[in-house]
């Protein structure tokens, strides 16, 4: 699963480290459809089209805390000159119909800050699910170990 860290995400990471400001208390992982292809220049979730809420998907996505349980891998890789952080597996179960409830499916997974206004949440990065994903009632959509790599 390909991922990108937005320029806003890079800015927020540096702001948090070097100015001790701007880091959210937690994060959200939300599903978006193929309407807009994420770029490194996207800043707010309102620039993407979230899949419709319902049938097992809650608007705004899954909340992740800033801890070693929700972000279960943090690695410094001197061989490949990078560091990476990996989130736990994310699971949505379709209930009452297909997930998403309408549209062509989920194509992107966005990592967002915890702004109370979903459309105003800042995008740290996006993950390409490689194709539109729809799951039938009773089935699960599992995204395993989404990770960000900084080189």
C-alpha cells in the first residue's frame, strides 16, 4: 500500500518537535473515495470526499491515540536510512448493507488530526488502497499496518 506524507504533515511534525506546538492529542484514520487523488499539497480533509457514513462506517473514521498500542511499530532503520511508524490494523465491519453505504467504494485512507470539525482536520498523509473497496453486509474491510516512512 503506497503512502505519502503531505507537506502539511511534514510541517506539523517539525512544528511539534522543534516548537513543541501543534501536535494533536490523537489522530483519525478516515476513508475517502476516488473523487480526488491525494497530493502532498492537500491540507484539510475537506479537500477529499469522505465515504458516506453508515453500515459500519462512522463519519470521521477510527480514532487512534498517541501511544504504543495504536501506533504499534516505531523503527529507526540505519541500513535503509529511514524511520517508520506503523498503525495497528484498522477494521470496519459492514452492518446493515454494503460499506460504504453508497458510491463507488473507498480508495484512500487519510491520517488526520483530531479537529472537532471533520472537514477542517489536517491531513498528515494518505494511503492508496490500490482500488475501490466495497465490502458486503457482514464482511470486514481490514487495512493492515498502515505506515509512514520518512527518508
